[in-house]
C-alpha cells in the first residue's frame, strides 16, 4: 500500500502542485535479507511506468559509475535509478572495511531537477536503515522510507503454491508446511522447491511428497542428519534425547500455550541431537514476569525428565545450552527488568563500577539462584504430574523420530495445567 501511494504521487504530479511541494527524490526499502526488496523495487519501477538504471555491488563504490548512472537516467527522464544494497560494506585501498562513498550520490541527489517531466527518482535498498549514511537519507534526498518485513503467512503460501506446481503426490498438507517454514527467507523458500525436486530425481521418484518437503526444510534450518554410525552409543543417546525433548515439549504446551510448536524431533543433525521448533509468528513482543519464569521452567524440564528416566546417566551435557539460556533469562529478570520482588525496580546493570555496584552484585547472584531453584521445583512438579504424557511422547519420538505440532496437540489432549 505504501508503494502504491508513492507510485500515485509519481504519476500524478498535479497533486504536488496543489500542496506546493516538490517532486520527491527517493525512497529507501529496508528489511532483512530474502524478503523481496529487489523484486519490490523492480515491480515499483514497472508500476510507475518508468525505465530504470540498476546499480549494485562493487559499482556502488565507483563514483564515476554513479555519475554515469544518473546521467543515463536523465536522458530517459522521467526515470528511476535503482541502488540495490547501499548499506553494503567493502574493502577500500586493500584494507579498510568501509561503507560506500556518498559524496557523488549526494551531489547527484542535490542536483536533480524538480520539474516532474525531468524527474529522476531514486530507489535504494538496505537491510538496516541505521546502516545507511545519514547524509543520504536526509530531507530532500532519499527521505521516503518503506519497511519490508519478514514474510507473513500469505507470502509463505505464495512460495508453497509455486512448489505445488511441480509434480507432487497430492497429499501435501499446505497448512502444515506453511507452519514449518515460519522465519525462513525468500532465498530459503526458493531453495526448498529446488532441493525437493533434486531429491526426487536422485532417488528415482515420480513426485515430491510432504515428507521430502519437511526434510528439506529441516536441512536448511537445522543442518543435515548425521550418519548414525558417527554417533557413539546412538541408541542410548536417542532415548535420552527423546525424554529430554519430551520434557521440554510437555512443559511448553502447559506453560506457554500461546506459542505453537511446529515439531519435536530427535533426528540427530549437525546443529543438535534434537530440538523443538516453534512458530515465529506466535512469539509475543513483550512478556510479563510469569512468562519469563515459565520459559525458564520449560528450559529446565528437559534435563529433569532425562534424570527421572535414566538417573545420573540423564544428567549429561545435552542441557548445557538450556542452562545457559535459562540462567541468562533469570539474570535479565533480576538485574535488568525489575521483575524480582527482593531487588524491585532497579536496573542494576546501569550502576557504575563502584561500591554501589558491588553491594547489589551479591544480591543479584543470590536472587538469580533463587529464581533457578524455584523454577526447578516448579518444573519438577509438572514433569512428575504429567509423566505419562512425557513417556508417551518420548516413546513415539524413539519410534518415528519426529512429532508434528498437531500430533503433539492430540497427545496432550485432556491435560490441564496444574
């Protein structure tokens, strides 16, 4: 909608005369990689019915090329100069890692004609607005800003429908696949279809299946499956991992019901022995004290479930990252977020390195340990209370390696939070 509004201005300069303002000179499209900024910029030029000169990569560092691009654009005005990736960094003089030089670009922007018939409009793209030279995005230069966000559900559906145009078995659950690809970029989503097709060709299959699609998604997100012969004590490790992930999943379902689980898996991959993936769309912007505490409980639930099943053997190194994240969250709640009842509304990290800081340091450590102990007690209570569900989920994971979020919901049916 924002882009259409800018197009309307470029195609209707009489509106500018009515309000006594000059033709805008440029627009910045910014957002994470792979969300379609380049495609949107080109689509914008087509909608505006203007020819464009495209500049990117090393050419952005060449002032003479920038000058030539604007000279060419003036010949075909009204036109567009498309500067793709103006936040790019590069080596200057063989060793200085720097941003593109902006002197020539500023000179060109400042000398652009104001007559609509001679208008040269600049489209620039960047991943982060703050990485762009403040002089370039100053008023009367590139001063219109449009954020291009992460791909939403409809955008992801677009890519999946493209994949479904390829030979498939007709049994692919589109909604499930769309859930699995939350948080993936356009680059990754294009890769899924290609990799799934190559997999089918290599294995002599006539069509793509849902299983193939989900495996390709997991490879891109989490790495390739490890060869089982490369894992020492594989069967025992898989069983411990199954109860570990089942503990996480059951407590997450109970304590964080609004954050939907995409899948629970114990398929060993390059990045982990097992994991739970969540739908990124469900993560809240702000969280309260209870949600922080509940998340710590979920993080601790994996090790507690493993220990209950396997005793000392379940107390392995697989929970090290969980403990790191849980401790960090407890520290943040106590020291930075004012969520601790004893310390209160004090942001201890802002205190200078003096006696005042040292007075709080011991108390912060004491309260972090208190939070971790309370969360451990709460997590243990829930693991014990819902042990049958933990066992049921772990046994299914051992048998089939992966449990979909919908199947987890079925397993947890009838469980109420205690």
